[in-house]
C-alpha cells in the first residue's frame, strides 16, 4: 500500500482513502465548528494535498478546501479574545477572574501562523473566488505564491497614488465605437474623466474592487478598465473584471494592461478572451507634462463581450490581434 506522511502535520494518507470533497468541507465550515476542530480538518486536508500533489484536478479541490478552512480559522482567530497569544481576563459579575479561554499555544498556533491565517481571511471573497476559478479554467495548481500575492492586495491600495496612467483619447474613442458608450470606469481619477466621460467612475478612495460593476439601476454596464499597473493591483482588477462579467454585472468589458505574458493572470485571460496588442507603446498622459513617466513596455487590450469581430475592427488602427485569434478580413 502506498502512503505519504505530511511532514508538517504528521498525518498519514494512503491510496485506499476517499478524497474529501470540497462540498463536504464547505458544509462542515457552515456549522461554525470550534477552532480546534477546524484545525483538525485543515491538517487532514494538508495531508491529502501532499498525497495528490501530482494530480492537478484532485490537488486543486483538496487545496481549495484547505485554504477555505484556513480562511475560516483566520476569521475565528480575529474574533478570539486572546488572539495575540497572551493570557486574558474577563468580567464575571463585579469581579475579575482568570479566563479559561485557551491561548494560541493551547490551540497549536504561533503568533506568526495566526497573523498569516488572519491575513488570508482578509482577502475579499470575490477576489479569492476569481483566483480559484481562473486556476481551474487553466487547469493549473493553486500555489502559495499566488495566495501571498492575494494577501498583498489587501494593503496594496497605498500604491495607487503613483500608479495612475491616464488613457489617451484615441483609445477611448475606439472603446466608444465598440461599445456605444462607457457606463463605468472602475479604476479612474477625476481628471481622467475629461476624456473618458463615463456614466459612473470610481477613484482610489471609492475603491472599485469593493463595488459592483453594474449601472446604478442594476442593469449590466459597458466597462472601460485601465487598472493600476502594480503587480498586486493589476491582478486584483483583472480578476474582479472576470468576476463581474461572469456575474452579469457587466455585459462588455475592455481591460487595458501591460503585455505581461509571463504572469498567470495574463495567461488566464488570454486563454478565454479576445486580445489585441498595442502598435508600439501607449502614450499615456499626465496633467503636468513634467510628471510624465516613459511607458516601459507594450500594452495589451482584452475584450469580454459578444462581438469579437467588432472589437478587432474598432482597434485595428491602434493594435493588432494574434494570428488565429482574428477574423481573416481583420486589418493587420
């Protein structure tokens, strides 16, 4: 009999055991089990993940269950009276008495582990779900590196101030030609609206990552998205765009990003949606010409929507489509 011992948990997993289904994990977590019981589940799932590390499909399901369990534990620890591991006292009537609430050490966690679990729990649900869905669609394994990137997105808003590249008018005019109008710009700046003129727009302070991307009346929006280009934020906005499109909040979305073919978020979108590459580098603009930063690389434009041929035609003077992804009559 083949067996694997997970070095972190000490759990032995053998090939005659049934895989724990994700639906079973979610049902168990819905009962709000005590932290100790959730930790036992997490340890069991970690053993399964080690055992199935060479089977992408099974590993992904097991590891997603492990992550969801860890997110649950993180939420519980954040509410824990002594989540910092110190002893705790509480009021009982009019007197103070030592608490019987266990410390982190009692539960089997260090302060560092507790902090990591709480950070994992702080990842917005839509971004977490979008990442998992993208990995499944690409038939790729979930990785700890990607999860850590998602954690960074929670605090990455501070990068936004120096991360605004305003789109030149010719790209916006082509977007209007394709979609008819721009109902929403979810990653914008007040001054950029002189050109974009979206029906609604969100600035850094309003945070489009935490808002739905539909019209005010609830109908699907036509969205233009030129997101911040820092690593954490561009991934967050591209996954958010995917989430909103699939939820039906947006019926057309244009996403202008750097041509980052070496990243997983770029690959996930390129596998599913029409794409065009800029002819040269986009000449982003600034209010003060002295603030202008040279564009360091070419850009790519993704289209989520029903009319790929019109997409190619509308942007043919600005960008080109990969061979095999464009109609035969499209301009090159």
